[in-house]
C-alpha cells in the first residue's frame, strides 16, 4: 500500500498535540518504563529479544502494552469516552481512536515517529448486504529508521474474531478491509486526529450517544 504523508517532515510525527499529549508526566513515565525494560533485555537478557533492532523491539513492547493492557471501551460495556492519550492511559480504556492516540504518544515519547490513519469499515462487520453504514476506524502507522518505511499497526485489542498482531512483513490488522462491501484503507498518514473525528469525540460525553453518531467521513486534515 502506498502511503501519503500529511506532513513534509518525518519530525512532524513526533510532535505533542492535544490528543497525543506525550509531554504528560504519566505518558513519559510509562514510555521510560518500556524503554528501560527493552534496554534490560538488550544488556542482560538478549535471548528474550524478538527483534535484533532495538527500535523495533521497543515498538513491539509498546504496541502490545496498548493492545493488551488498555481495554476497548465497547468490549467492556463502558459508557465513557476517553480520547486524550493521557486519559486513556490513566483510565485504562478507550475506543480505537483513543488507543491509537496512546500508542502514538508512547512511541513519540521515545523518539519513534508515529502517525494516525484510518479505515472505512461497515459498522456491522457481519452484514453482507451493504446496508450497514460505513464508519471510521482509527489505527496507526509507525516509521522505522532501520526499514526506511511506514508499518501500519492496530492496537484496538483482540477478542473472538479479532486477532491483530505486530508484523513488519505482512499486515495483521484487526479489520482487513472488504472492498466488495465498500470498505477502504485510507492511505493518508496524519500528524494528529482528523478534524471530523475530533469533532465527534468532543461532541458527546457518553459512549452510547457517540455510538449512535460515529464518524463516517474524514476531513483529511489534522485537528489543531
């Protein structure tokens, strides 16, 4: 898949934003904890390393932390909407958007450029009639210096029927798109949350309200 970057410089994918608030002390603490654990493997337990490149190893650890230790709010029947990375970390839950913000924040805090990206998916993944509306699903793309390329990752969280994994060769996302149903991978790599998505996240206080009015089209530009 050919990607298109919103920003001209890779460095822009390291900035602190309203949603990706990696300068928050709690984000910095967890990012350092992940980095320290990775360096412990490098220096004392090299047999535990899954990747020879420390940058990729750190990204794997960070990805699995967000995927496995932060609940998807819909999966736990939560009524909350947490979208700011530090809040998602603090409350240990978020939607796909919030979890993608947290993954970006933790990786950016450790100097790994990370973008936000989106898919158009059918709200009812089992509906083959195309009557279910298309909604926006949020995930990430990470730039690895050693590869010189972007890799998409989906930290939404696994459950029955969803099995996303870290992979740099063949994508293993939560929701492989079904073009026959009008689903689409969007190639735009954004610096921060899409404006249309952010408007929806800020509009509602309770998750059941948002679930009735999920974002359906991206604006194609990051929110401030």
